[in-house]
């Protein structure tokens, strides 16, 4: 009976060790938001990596070269109140697309809008 208890105890320990060591947490290296956000160097690469799998064929179409005009002409940017811009509210915490953007990417987007949403 002692041998069976020892086997169960050791087996339980090994099993719990295997379960806890197999769990991983995704980690991304945060990046600093640039002082001046460039549409071509910062925003379009963000759209390319996170958005165009779906928003290459649906509104807003975020594929280059027409993405800037799509955002500006279809009301996704509110220069008077940048934090209310649809582009920003969608990717910010609580927005329907927030799972696709990091907090740094959301901050970068807001900063770009606050800086006048330039096509630079």
C-alpha cells in the first residue's frame, strides 16, 4: 500500500509539473511611441501587420495606397476631438477591434490624430 501511495504521489507531482511548465504567456516587447508619428512609416505598417487581413476588402479598406484617403473621407478621423475618432475608439481598450492592437499602437494612433492626421 505504501508503494502505491508513493507511486501516486510521485505521479501527481510529475503531472502537475508538466501541466504548469507547459503554460506559456504571450509577451510582446513594448515599443516607444515616436515623437512624431508618420503615416507611411508608422501607421501604414501597423495596418499592414494587424488590419489588412480583414480590412483589405471591407470598409475601411486599409491597404496602401488608398488607406489614408479612406480614413479621412469616410469620417474615421475627428481632428476636433481626436479621442472620439472612430479609428481610435475601435482599437482602444473596450473597442470592437481592441484585441488586434497593443496599447502602444492605440497610443500611436491617437498621437497621429492629435498631430493633425497628416499624410506624411
